[in-house]
C-alpha cells in the first residue's frame, strides 16, 4: 500500500520521517532505566534538597546520557511530525490544522530543551542544593505543561488533518486526536507530591509512553506507504483508492 507521493524526493523525505518516528522511541524508553529506581526514576517533589543533590552527585554520567537522549528523542519527534504534515498535504490543501502541527511540536521541543538546560546546569555543575532543587521544580512543569500540552496540540491537529486526507488509515486518524487527551491531562499529575502518580514517577510517565506508541505506529505507516505514484495519474483518485484498501 502506498500514498500519493508526487516524486521520489518527497517519498524519501517521508520515509526519513517514518524512521525518525521509530528511532525516537529508543531514547524515550531507555532514559527511564538509566537512573533512580523503577518506581522513582527521577527526583520527586517530596525529596529533601539534600537527597536531590545526592541523586545528581552519585550518577552524573548517567544523567548526562539521559539528558542527551531525551533531547535527541524530541528532536526526532519534530522531524517525524514534519513528515506527517508532508504526507497529509499530498492529497489535501493546507488548513489551520496542518499549519499548527509543526509549530506546536517545536514548542514542545523548545520547552523540553529549556527544562533540560536547567536540569544540566543545576545537577551537573555542583551548585547549591537549594538551586538544584529549584531547577528540578522548574523542569517538571516544563515537561508536563510546556512539552506534553504542546504535543497534545500536535496530535490533535495531526489527527484532524489525517481524517481529511486519504493518506493514513482511518483507525489511526480516529485514534490520534484521542491520544492527545491523556497528554493534555498529564498536567494534573502536578497536583501529586509523592507516590507513583507524582510527576516523573512511574504512573505519570504513561502519557509519554502513549506518545512513543503513537510515534511507532505512525512511523511504520509512513514507511509502508511512502512510495511514489506514477506521474500523470489522478493523484486524488489513487490515494482515495489506496486509503480504502488500508482501512
């Protein structure tokens, strides 16, 4: 099954975005096992200043790798959703929803990079426990409000754009906006101070796992369908027929 790619260059771009979506999963999953414990892989708001400082002092190399991988994952996310937009526009006109896909993903990436910059400075520069705690406290809203809410906008807009196009299967077009809901709701984890539902603890990481599941699924779809059609054919008719076959 293919989508209505206009030429080989466009097909190659969308395949690259598909690979980026799949590759983003690797750092997104690995980072959660580099530090801390399975229930508390990251510092909690309930920790004392001294415990947070000790967390950083004891595993600096792992934290540096963690920050690098997290940054890489969100850069790949931006690449992936650019491919989604490119694929959708092969058989639809630009709309408000396609216009919002990349800016909202860029906002999510910038928010996470800014939060990780604070995390790096406070945690790996040996600053005071008070400043280290402040950086952790700021990183959490960056991740749950700045990043996840922005990604929720990305997925909602991508889902609506997919529904207007015959490129992606109907089930993915329907599921994508629904996936945005738990991502947007993740900010309510900020109300918890302790336990597995506290920010960046086990349960509160589920929205991120849903994001990676969406990336994997969308990436596979883009790889399977990114084959150029024969020049001179009816683009919309070909894509519509392919969409019906793919369900």
